RNA sequence: GGGGCCGUAGUUAAGUCGGUUAUAACGCUGGCCUGUCAAGCCAGAGGGCGCGGGUUCGAGUCCCGUCGGCCCCG
C-alpha cells in the first residue's frame, strides 16, 4: 500500500504540519477537502479545482452506489478516470447518511437499511459492502460505515451506537483487501468526553491508517465541539493523520488546526457559494444583499482568485439575482480559493513557528470588521 | 346602437350562499446553511379590493352610476 503520513512539525500548542502520501499523489496538511458527493465538486471542473489550490477531494459511497452504481464506475476505470480527477480522493462511507436520512433508514447489527431518497428502493449498506464499493470506486482513502448519532442522544444510546460503530470498524478492517486503499477509523462517542476518549483508544488499539473524528458539528455548541475534539485527539497517535469530519466554518478550521487536526471536509464553501454567501478575510458576505447593487469592489480586495480579480460585487449580485449559473461557478471558485488559501496560510504559520500569531490576527481581523 | 366579461400586493391570480386582522405563487428584503435528499430552507415587508354612491348589523362579494380594458351581435 502506498499510503503514508509524515509529521513534519508540531508547535507548542499542538498545531501540526504534515505530509500525506497516497496512490494518487501527496499533499501537505493541514488540508481542506472540498465535497464532491456525486463525483463532482458542484460547478467546478477538475482543472478549476487544481487552479484554486485543491489537493484532495471527497466523494460519497452512498450516492455513487445508488447512481450510477459502483460497478459502472469500476468498469470505466474507477473514479479518478471517470471524473477526470487524478489527485487523491477520499470517499465517505454513507455513515453520515445514516444521520441525515434518518427518516429513511433502519439500523441493526448487520448494517443500515435505506429507502433510496431517489426512488424509494430498499437496500442495505454493511461494513463489508461499503468497503467493497469504495474499493471498486478506486478511492485512495476509505471510511468505514459508522453511526453518526444525533447531538441530543443520551448516554445509553450513545454508548450502544459507539460500540456498534467500533464493531463495524473492525469488520471493515477485516473486509479490506491487503493492498487496498487506506482505511481510517472513526471516533464517535457523542457529546461525552470520556466516551470520546474510550472510542479513540479502542480504535487506536485496533490500528488504522488514520483517525477521523465523526459525529461533531451536528448542532452542538461550539465549546462542546472543541471539548470533544480535544478529548479524542488526546488519545490519537502523533504519527497518524487526524481528520475532523464535516467541519466547518473558517473559524472552526483555525481552531481545529490548533487542536492538532490535519484534515477537514465540509460542504460549507460550496453550498454557501451556491446559496449566495461568500467567505472573505473580513468575514461572511451575503452577495445577494441589496447593498451590493452598485458596489464596484471585488468580493474580497485582498483575494487573488479569478473571481475577485475580474468581477465586481455588483456583477456577482446581479448574476445571483438573475439565477445565472455563472453566479454559482464564480462564487464556488472564490469560496474554495478562500478555504485553500486559509489552509496554506496555516501550513506556513506552523512551518514558521507563528501559528499563535496567525490565530490572533485571524480572529482579530474578524472581530475588528464585525 | 344592443349585449356580455374583467378590473383584488410590484406581477399573475384565488376569494364559496355577504360574516374575525383579504389568500397564494413569483418578485422584493433579511437571516440561515458544518462527513450535500440542499441552484436549498426559514422569516419579513407589501394591498383594503378601479372610482363614487346605495342596501345591510356587516360589502372584495349584492344594487346603481362612472372610468378603463376585452369580446360578441348589429
């Protein structure tokens, strides 16, 4: 297997600089992975992703299994060839859909039975077939099936759910081909710090190529999310990559890196772009607001992206209000550029022993412009 | 000349046999979006019913007149 992680540097607070190697190339961490659920990061071509600085993307097992079907993709040479993205790909297992499509599924020891959100057809995801599907897709990093419990889950439910997730993780590991992709373990444990520690320790004992922290940013308070992150990280090995699943806002990313997280993914930059919210060095900007009707300035005067280099807020607002497809493209391009640039800034800060200063100026600027 | 239909938010319409603060959609304004069921979701503002009379306890709903638009017959 060609997967590897090298920890290049760690600062006193815990922020890390690292390097992940996969079968489809290497990338520096901390890294942000845009979400390309259905084998496309919505509105962007792979070339455009590369140009904005994207290193690795995420795709979804559940969605691709339903359509077009993993065997179709396998027959066409795998996901990389199919979608023309030659960089690393991480696939999520469908575990999040256990949570987000909770009204359409049933969980038992064997796995999760869904009614397809597309046509209602019933089918079952198990730890084993989830691994099989992800291997067929040709993913570089695969995730085991897990249960992402709701934020309000009580301790009894959470313990049961966590233990089930652990058993599924072991079954996933057993199902994986020897020379297959990298497999991460997913720490669960809800909003209970001791369960988070227990979950991390259990998975580390079993041994995985990397460790993800799942089940966060599901509606809990920010400080709870932080506490859970720290509780899990505490028991994760230095020499393995850590992935905080589904997170988050720019502020979350900075705090996550400080907590020692190496990888992140989130729909926020892409979805918010399509819904008219842009991220800037001065905070969020809702481009559809009427105050931008005649604003000739770029979205973020400090941004070097294609959108900011060529178009005014007034034009972007016009495109958005008119429902033009280009609005979503230009907005997505900007947000992804902002996110990847933020990660590169943090990499540089850790490399130069200046992460503390970076964090201070990052939050200072948001506060000053708020 | 005769007959008929239609005028209700910015727009297009719904308003039962007259009965609380006149509906909806789109548009507009604002907010939200965290391992994508998401070009999505939530909320808000906005009209007193073409105009003038009348009947009635009560009129967008009924009657009369009038203005505007459309249609049919001469």
